[in-house]
């Protein structure tokens, strides 16, 4: 069932969710990093640097920099594709799953608090 929000409510929801993330975590993710994380977890694998760069319409080095941060936070991991050593496969981690589960809960909670 689709959720209907007025534009002002949608923006307020984004603000409240982001405000909570900034306040509660040592590391807040950029829009690019969060988009990559959500793409890897919500869309079927495999995910490659080349594929993510094409999807986001950014360069491969931009994806690599974002993956460096996400990897250091253990939210995603990378490995060489055994079938084609030129490709780097992006894989999910337990920490990343837990982060996104928390994010989903946070979005749901903040949506319930929106003024009608």
C-alpha cells in the first residue's frame, strides 16, 4: 500500500531521519555512500564497481572512494571476481545488514511522528 506524504512532510521526514543519524553515530554517511549501501542491499547481486558507477552516473574512482569508507565501517566488503579478475564484487556484511535494519526502524518511527 503506497504511503502518501505532502512534499513538506517528505522533507520533514528526511530531516528527522538524518538528524537522528548525525546525532547518534560517530560516522554519518554521505548521500552517495547511503545510495550505494541501499543499492547493494535492496537490489539483487552481483554488484560491481563498474555497475554501481553506471547506475549512479558517477566515475569508478568516486565509487571506490565511497567503498573505501563503507569498507572501513564494515558495512560492505569487496573481493575480486574469480571468473574475471578485472571485476570487483561488492558484498554485504552483517554490520551493514544491522545498520540498514536500524535505519528502516528509524524511518518507520519518524514517519509515525509526522504531523498529519
